[in-house]
C-alpha cells in the first residue's frame, strides 16, 4: 500500500513516516519545506534503512499534485501540511486560510480526479472551542476556536463532512491531536521550530540547552489545581502510531464511507508547572522560569476522552510523561541547533 504524506518532513509527519515504513507501507512525502528540512527525511531513511520518495511542492499547486497522482499508485493520503502558529494566524489570517483551507481543497480535488478515496486529516483539540466541557468527546458539536488557525481546522472538518455527503466513495478520518511532545527514542528526529518556539516543550528544551535564559509561564491564576493551564500531552511516537492505526481501521472497514473523528490523547490533564518539574527531574537540572501574564486565547484546561480511539482504533497513548521528557532532552541535547547539526 502506498501512502502520500503531505507535510511529511515536519515534526509529526517525519515521526509518522518512520512508523509507516516500519509497518511496511510505501511512502511518498510531499512538502514545500516552509517549516521543515529535508534532513528529517534523510534521518528517517537512515533509521529505517528504507527509501522515501520525496517531492518538493506546495499543496496549492494542483498541476504538480496531478502529475504526482498520475505517475504514482496512491492508495491513501495523510494530510499534515498546514501552517500551525496560533498567534501568527491572527496577524496573517488570509495566509492561514489560503494554505490550510484552500490547500486542503486542492488536494481533495486532485484525489477526487484520480479516484483516491482514503484521507486522514490532522485536526486538533482546538476544534472543540471554548463552548465544550472537558474532557472533550467526539460526539460534541464543533466549537468556535478563537484563532484563525483553529477556525481553519473547523472549516476543513466541515468541508470533509460536506464532501462525504456528496461523494459516497469518500472515506475520511479526522484525527484530533491533543498536545504532541517528545521525539523518536533515537534522538535523531524531533521538533525543530524556526525562531522563538511558540510551544511549551520546545521552549523549555531550549532553556535547558542554554539557548534561552528562562521560561515564561503564561498565567498562574487559572481555575486549576496549581493555577497554571492543563493540557493533554502525548508522545509524538504514540501519535505517529495513531496514523498507522487509522489506516488499519480504514482497511478493516472496507464498507465504510463518510468521515469519522477520533481524539488522540492520553486522557490526562497536566499543568505547566508539573511539566517544568517533570523536565527538571528528567535532566537533573533546574529550569529558570518566571510567571508572566496570560497568553491571549489560552483555555485553562482541556484533555481528551480517548475511549473511541482506544476501542475502535485499538490505539493507546502508552508512553509515560517521563519518557516524553527524556526523549525531548535526548533530541535537543544531541541537536542543539536542530537539523542544522
Ligand atoms: P510542522 O510545521 O512541523 O509540519 C507541517 C509541514 O507541512 C512542514 O514540513 C511544512 O513545511 C509543510 N507545509 C506547510 N504548508 C505547506 C504547503 N502549502 N505545501 C506543502 N507543505 C506544506 O507541524 P506539525 O507540528 O508536524 O503539525 C502537522 C499537522 O498537525 C498540522 O496540520 C498541524 O496543524 C496539526 N496539529 C499539530 C499540533 C501540534 O501541537 N504540533 C496539534 C494539533 C494539530
Ligand atoms: N506555555 C507557557 N509558556 C510558553 C509556551 C506555552 O506557559 O512559553 C503554556 C501555554 O500557556 C499553555 C501550555 O503551556 O498553557 C501549552 O502551550 P502550547 O503552546 O505548547 O500548546 P497549546 O495547548 O496552546 O496549543 C497546542 C498546539 C495547537 C493546538 C492545541 C490543541 O500548539 O496547534 O495544542 O491541540 F491547537
């Protein structure tokens, strides 16, 4: 079975490509490298001793995509390619809608043209918005996320639902990721943000390696146990295996058509202070931090009800918080400058 992975050179994409290769899928990566490096794919090839076909291209370039679909026998698409910086999306919303929404429509149109029906979409816990209570469960209505980034994910989920109503061959899976962190246990691939990291773990890791002075903890007056925000952090390799489980689910449900959503998380909320402590314990060193004002748009706490993925996909986020920290540190300390090293 051959899988086209858009955005496969990025953080979650590269770990998923590794899992796919380990499960004997053939993989084509299609990426414009705006937020990644080809080095991630080279390292995946080294780790697996397998070849990955790489095509540099943009998901909005339908001509290039068409050529690729014409030349290759593609059975399924896993669609990671998107811009993902929540704050930036409020500054340049049109670029986010163009890339994340229009780009997805382009790939879906080309799939339809070449009669490829299996589609796995990188959605996010952000689609639940602030309207829903925690834990989030897939039966809840889609919410209204505050950022254009979050809105782009809700829009794509609606587009998939409409497409499924109109095309009875379409077989879509929306995987709603909670907070992926960590790195492959080899320390060879991991998250390599450009510039100042927006997300918690890459920031802590850069403080630990001496690239940044201290962490700002955004708010300690939330209605949580210790006042800092709580999130459902899961290991990126568990998340990667969730994609293999989703392909397997599509394969087992040959009669299925429509779109099905699955939460991918551990089911536990962990606070920012607890993450700092867990990281300090893993590296046996203090992480300097200061408490700063809340960051605009941050919800106080959310985590997954992951029962549906546990039961139907036969998938569990098994790796511990300790392993998430140790693997983040192995990647960061071996590669202080990311893939430039
Ligand atoms: P990433 O930025 O590391 O990977 C995205 C990849 O897509 C990059 O390699 C980038 O170069 C590529 N890309 C972007 N726009 C493209 C385009 N127009 N054409 C071709 N390639 C393009 O991000 P990630 O953390 O690996 O996220 C992957 C997906 O998961 C995204 O859709 C993201 O929104 C979603 N997601 C991520 C998180 C998270 O916390 N990381 C949480 C929920 C959902
Ligand atoms: N945080 C800090 N300091 C930092 C960075 C983050 O205190 O320097 C805090 C945030 O306030 C938040 C927590 O750490 O409470 C986690 O923040 P992240 O930015 O790592 O993650 P978010 O939960 O804000 O967002 C992530 C992804 C989004 C996605 C969302 C839900 O970045 O794309 O999870 O899946 F929508």
